[in-house]
């Protein structure tokens, strides 16, 4: 709040200081012109004083009307230079030329500055003794003309420098905005990634726990041993889910006992967990099995996990087949069950299918999910393998 509200106050202070400086500068140049006017003997003092005022006082508004002020100042300076021998009041013209060059657009500065320098050359060359032309005459021209050109060049340099600094500031502000946008986008992508991982971990393990708890409840009285095995499976599944959640949420820093992110090498353990929940699962490998990028293996693992979770929860299936096809350019993942399929693809809320599609899209692949022609429900994904 303080920084935002303070900017107008700072700008107002800067403007007030500039206005005060302009007033002091105009008064100083006006005083010098009055002193020069008083030195002319025999000249009409009222006319000279009026010319002094016209030539200098417009500098009070030089920032507001730079071109008009320059025109007035140049006209008055030219009249004095042509009408009074030895009369030369260049200070106001120097300030006006600098102002136009520093505060007007480049094209305006060039056009107006060149016109002003041409007009101001008239009283300078008017006082030159052209026959013969001597060094003193050349020195007089240089002495009077050089400050005018230097003032315009200095103003042009200040304008160019100001434009450069403004461009640098705008570029820095744009980069800052881009960095903030990239940070927000990265945060959103990370949140989406964590949400997908949490959904996959929680949905699968809870499905297994629910199935095992139901089985334990059914055989609790008739077969305590089976009920005990189901309860133990529930405990191990819950611990595994907790470890995976800790890893996903970044809580595994100093806990080396926690399992790393799953890959295809752990697929058999996943299938064993599903078999323990009562679903017969077969794994088929097609093609030459090889090591793939960890991110791609994780996505393939999660797709299989989500597909089997949906089968446990919704398909009423008894058998499922998981097929991995290792092609040179892609990994194919195919999960087929003999159930009726979920009431809506991907589960009741559709997040499972959305998560699978996002994983596949990350690698530029394709995903198909729906009833199979031969019966059952099929999830088929193709994940292109990044080329080295």
C-alpha cells in the first residue's frame, strides 16, 4: 500500500522541483538579457527590455510547449542579432534548443532543430566581414554557433539515453511478469501432478482395502485364518499407501526406508496386490523389454494401477490381462477385463480417466478407454519414447 501510494507523491515532488528549476532558470536568463539591454547606449530601452522579456520569459513553460517556446525565442534572438550591432543573447536559444531535442520525438527534434539553427545562422553571418574573410571572423562564427549545436546534441543524447533506460525498465518489467507467470504455471502443474499421484495412490489402495475388509467381514466367523490374512493385507496396503503419499508430498527427505516412485519393475508387486483382492490378473510382455525414462515408466505404472482400480471398483470382473508392448518408438499399455465396465469411464467422477489422459498427453501419446468388441472393458494407451 505504501509503495503504491508513494509513487504519485514522488512524481509530484519531482514535477514541483522541475517547475521551480525552470522558474529560476528563466529568471536568470531574463536578468542576463536585461543587463545586456541596459548596456546599449542610445538605443530605445523600452524596446530592448520588451525583446529581452519575449526572448527569455517563455522558458517558464518550455517543457509544456517546447516547439512554440523555441520559435518565439529564436525569433526574438534573431531580431536582436540583426537589429543591434553586437547584440547577441544566445542563452535562451541554447536552453530552448536543448529542451526540444531532449523532450520532443526524434523526427520533430530534427526538423525543428534544423530550422532553428538555420534561422539563428542569419544574425551570426550578418555580422561577419566577408571581404576579406579572416580567422577572427571564423572564430566569431564558431564561438556563437558551436554552443547552439552543442545544446541540441546534448538534448538529443539525453533523449536517447532516457528512451534506452525506459526500454530497459520495460523489458525488466516484462521479464518479471513472465517469471511470475512461469512460476504460477509451474506451481499449477506441480499441483496437478501431485493431485494425480495422490488420486492414483489413494484410489487404488483404498479399493484394495475395501475389497479385503469386505472379504474379512464375510469369512470372519467361518474362516478366521482367511479373515486374518485379509486384515494383514489391509495393514500392509495401508502402510504402502502411506509411504507412497509421503513420497509424493515430498516428506521422504531423510527417510531412506520409503519406497521410490514406482516403475514397471514394481508392476508384479502391484498385480500381486490386486490378485490378493480377488481379481485374477495376467501380465503379458510383447517385444524386447528395456529400460525406459523413469517419468514414462511411472506414467505407465499409474495407468495400469488406475485401470485395475476401476476394474476392482466398478467392473464386477473376475479376470484381467495387462499387456505391455515394447516398440522401438513407443510403449503400449493395454488393460482388458471381463467385466461390465465402469458406469462412467474412469470411475464415478471421471478423474481417473482424466488423470490417465493427462499422463498420456504429457508424452504426446493417445489413450482409448471403453467397452471391448469381445466383451469387457479395455484401456489402451500409447506412450511415445523420447529419442536420445
